[in-house]
C-alpha cells in the first residue's frame, strides 16, 4: 500500500481523502501564492534582473517587480504566456516569453536586443514555484545554477512524492490544517463547479521524486543548498551562487 493518501488504494484512506478534498473544494486557497513572500524576501536587494521559470499567469512576476528592476518570465504553455503577457502589458520592465528553461542562456535571450540598452549577462535570481517536477530534475537545477551571477540566488518551491513515514507525517499535518486556512482565506463557500482563477488552464503533473531524492541531487549540483520540508504540500530550496 502506498503511503501517499492521494494515491492509496486503502478504502478508509480513500474515503478520508475524498472527504478532505470536498471540504477543501468548498474553501479553496492558492498554495503556491502562499510561498511568494518567502521567495521575494530572498531575492538579493538591488537585483537588476530576475528570471521566473514556469511563470504561469504571472502572479509571482508581479510580486518580484517590487524587488528587482527588471523581471523576465518564461513558460512552456502558450495559454499561460498569453495570460502573463496581458497581466503585465503596461510594465516595460517585465518581459514574458514562450520558452523552456533550457532555451534560456541569459537575460538577452528573453528580452531580445534593444538599441542603447545592454542586457546583463546573468541573472541576480532565478525562481521556480511548483514547476521543477515538470522538468528533468538534475539538468534543470544545473541550468538554473549556470544562469546566475555571482551572489545570485536560486529559489525553488516544489512538490514531492510521498514515500517515507516522515513525508506522510508532514502531509497529514498539512491535510488537517488545510481546511482551516481555507476557511480564513476563502470564507465564502465556493459554488459547485466554480473554478478558482489560479488553477484555470494550469498544466498539472504528479511529482516523481521524493524530498530525500531531490535533496541528494541538490547537494551534488548546488553545494550548500538549504532544502526544507514545508507544510501545505511543498518544500523550499535556497542556494547562493559563488
């Protein structure tokens, strides 16, 4: 029997998971946006240009603009790129492109050439929120590392597969607290079939790696990286380039 309540075949576990899912659907809240402040606070002060990988509809891009002079967003989904582009159409210091992280070699690749405006050759921060599990783990971390200027930061909020007892314990606490947070953040009961803005059109994929597996790869690729399990079905990673 799998330890993950979301995929368990045990009848009682499935019934409990279904009940929690129904409660959460009545009072939904954005788990990814919950970590945006964690990301923004860790962007280096005075950052010139920041890259948000898998920018989705551009919510984090907007938050990052309060910390950086220029923000680039890339996403592999055309619908998400269209939404983010429309959202930031009035800001000349935000650029959104249809691209995968492996297509980006530096700020000039995203912004494109502009007369009289030289692009820095590296990023002061690269951010990823709920996107790394859509990518090949080690190549994505290596490429993000190589995009950073000295002193730049890689900031990742990710999802992981549940395998160990420790994974399960953190998820169970999160599952119990999740409806309570939903009641506070979304007190109005959602109508049946109502969709929430942050999920519309967003590609979904189950995570393949556990937190422990991700930590092993991160230690090899990013010496000194700090990876922590978090409540609400996420983990965080912070690393500073030398």
